[in-house]
C-alpha cells in the first residue's frame, strides 16, 4: 500500500477550521487507512492507503467536509514527490540555517499560465521586505528572511495568481513529514 502525506489547508490556524488531530486520525482510520500519524496541529498526516493519490484526496476531502460541515483544501503528496520537492529547493542553504524562514507552498496543480510577473510584483510592491520566491512545477518555494507573519505571499493571493489551491509549510515541517513517510 502506498504511503501518503496529506496537507490540509487552513485548519487550526488563524481561528479557522478547528479540527483536533485526534479527530483527524480517527477520520482517516475510518476511511480504512493504516499507520496513521499526525504532525503538529495544522493538518498534516502520514498514512498508508490503497488507491491513487487522487482517489485518496477525494475521500479525505469528502470525509472532512462531512465532519466539519464545510470544505477544506486537501493536498496529497507521496514520499517520492516530497523527496523531489526537497531536492529541488533553491533555498537549501537558507533552510539549513533557519528552516522556519523557508517555506514550501504546495499547489493542487502546476499553474496553467506563467505567474512570474505577478509573483515579482508582490516582491516589488513591498521593497522593505526581502521575500524571494522560486516556482517549480507544483511547488512554490519562499525564502522569508523577515518572517512569514507579514509576507504578502498569502494563501488567497497565491490561489488567485496560480489558479490552484495552495497550502504552505515551513521547511522544518516539510523535512519532518518526509522523515515520517519513511516506512
């Protein structure tokens, strides 16, 4: 059975979408998934499940919507996909120095159009910040040396610019989830 990493969008952060991780684990187990583990309270889980990533993502999304009464963005990555994202990080040196200042923004699909100009405009509009970005396939890498709290690379903005559902994790979390997926 494949091992999947699920990344939920906007649960237990910013006062939105409360989902205790114990409830999340039970929900995943009720779907028949095994070896279920969660990590921190922002909607991360690793588990084994039969079927394709797309089938698993739909099942998780439907179960969470039924449980919470509202839809929640669900992104799925395999261990291999996470490994490729880690290997492709253009800010690896910065991540090694401070993993909380480098983020991977996972996209539900690669952008259908070139978003470079729009992403560059975000940086140009806020010259006091030193934010940098790099887009590779279905992952946007952000180096946020001034921290994530004030960045203008927000989920709503990125969803609109990239025409995809997005969810971000700091580099420490990305590495931990990859480690957890090594079964």
